């Protein structure tokens, strides 16, 4: 196996991020020293993928906390809440962002009852590091539970995935790509089919790159080729990630996931969502309540820096869609594989 991919590193009081905007053509590391830099990195997708933006936001909140100049815990909490609000406004769909920010804020609130500001700051860094480290272990558990979801084929199987739910989208190992890694390790995988994932091409650029790093055979297809591949019986299973899952099992993921689920159902191909518990939003009864991010329409009318459409055309660029629970065969979590209807049993 190659060296593990670490998209986020805490080093010498700063965060080092792999710049995912320039992969695979360039491998560049960006240094993040302030919460404002972290907010910009999340917004511009230097770092992306639900768990990865959660971990990044936790460190971002600590960076902001570190630089607050007061010894008064009440003032400290007020300023921390303002920083949390800036980080919360970076991307709306992935609930992991809010989950991680809340966890750090709760740590601060509890500690502020008894501790000095200096002691609270130390605790916040410990919390961010915990979120970071736990995510890797969580992804490994998801990957290994995913093995139980694989169809019982006589030969190694073919797996289609959408977007990038890999090491780059988490603290390492990945969710959907975690299942891929575990299946490859166990000799259960023949090849990955990676959707390109228009408009930002996370499949073309990132998932294929991760597979190449790991030596996993990968076939890259355009998004509109998936139905054809399923009709030709080239795909045994679909596994994707998620950005937010409602209590009833409806799952928001990268735009194009919903159509993939419909196509999978039409061809009797099992369709799984792999995600940590931090992606489940039990406060939402169904997927219609999940906020869907709309991004700059230039992502649609340009390829790279080149405009591909004439002037006078309108554009629409939703970054995510919601796959209804009845199209999902199972949800692979760090606690096992659940039918979407049974997700509610995980509510604590
Ligand atoms: O817009 P992105 O690249 O942040 O979207 C990422 C996805 O949709 C992933 O599939 C999802 O966050 C799961 S990552 C483990």
C-alpha cells in the first residue's frame, strides 16, 4: 500500500491542507493560520467532502479561539460564537460542518463554567484533534462494515462511485472509497468505475487519483454513461458518500447521485450510501428539509477557464441532490449497515 493520504494535518500551530483544487495535476500544500483563512479554504473547496470540512472547521474554530485576546470567559464565548458563525456560513449542505462546530462550542461552554480562558483554549485544540483522529478510525470501520454489503459474487466485483468520498473528503481512508479500499484489501474488488461528477469533476480529478495512488484498477466514465454500463451488466454495486442524511434515510450527496440511484434501481443494482453518524441529521424528518447549496454558475458554463456556452443562456448550479430512502439499499455506518428505515434506532 502507498503512503496514506492526509488531506488535513495539524503541525506547528497551523493547519496544512492538500489543495484539492489543483489535484491531480499539482500536489500543493496550503498553510492555514487563521480562522478567516480556514473559512475561505472551505468555501473555495481547497478542502471539501463532508467529514473533511467538519475536521477543518474544528481546527478553524480553534485558530480563531487561540487569537481571542481576553481573560474573561464570558467575552471569550461571545467572540467564539462570532467566529463559529463565520465558519458556519461557508457551505450549507454538509451537516458535519455544523456538527463539528457545535462540538467545539459545547466544549467551550462547559469548560467556561470552571476553567480559565487559557485552559479552555487547550481543551478546544484537544477536541479538534479528537474529531480529526476519530474520523480516520470511523472511516476504517465504515470500510470494513461495507464488506458485508458486497453482493456474493463468484469473482471480484465492479463498484461504481460518484464524486469523491475518499481519503481526501475525510481525515483519511474515506467512506465510499473506504469500502473500496477494504474490498480491494480483501481481494473482493475487480475494478472501480468513477463517475466524472460534473461540474467540479471530483470523480475525474480526485477519486481516480486516489485509486491510482492505491494501485486499484479504475475506469473513468462520464456521468451520462452509468446507465449504459449498468444495462451492459458492467456494475455489481454502487456505493456513494453523503453530506446529510435525514432521520427517514433520505440522503443528500453530490448532484447526480439521485439519478444514479434511479438507474441502479431500474437495473437491480444494489445502491449503498456510506457515511459516519456525524452525517445523520436527526432533527430533519425527511430530505426535503436539507438545504441545498447553489454555487457560482460559472462552474456550469465553463470548463476550466474556457466558456462553453453562448451568451444569453440562463444557468442553474445546485451542488447536491437528495436521494429518497426507498432507492437506497442500505446505509453503511461505523456501527454497521442499516436499512434507511432503521436509521432512527441510532438516535442517541
Ligand atoms: O462539493 P463536495 O466536493 O464537498 O461534495 C462532496 C460529496 O458530495 C461527497 O460525496 C460527500 O461529502 C461525502 S465525503 C465522504
